[in-house]
């Protein structure tokens, strides 16, 4: 039978461990709950960073080909549809 959880051991400086414990206490969570929430937030942070990177790339490519306004986008759509 496979366990529904797994124990992880990590090493952190004593001050970080104290901060972690303090935050868990303040939040009324145990360490496992706090760790899971921190991981969830970090995943969102990473995805947001990827999105922003893609957004910057897309904006740079649009500027490179002269698409700077919504009207430019609408014009390109109409051109591609043959309207």
C-alpha cells in the first residue's frame, strides 16, 4: 500500500527555521500545511513569470513588425480573413 504523504527533510539556517515556525503559528497552520501553501504560491509565481516573459516577447515581436495599436491588430485579422 502506497503512503498518501511523504516526509521531506530540508536544511535551513536557524533564523529561517524560526521564521517558518513563527509564520506557521501566526497563520494557525502546522508546518506541512504551511509548506503546501508556500509551494502553491511559488507555482503561481513561476507561472506568472513565464506569462510575463511571453507577453514581453510578443509585444517586442509586434513592435518589430509595426503592430502597435488595436487598429493594427484588427487590420491584420481582416487581412488574414480576406475581408
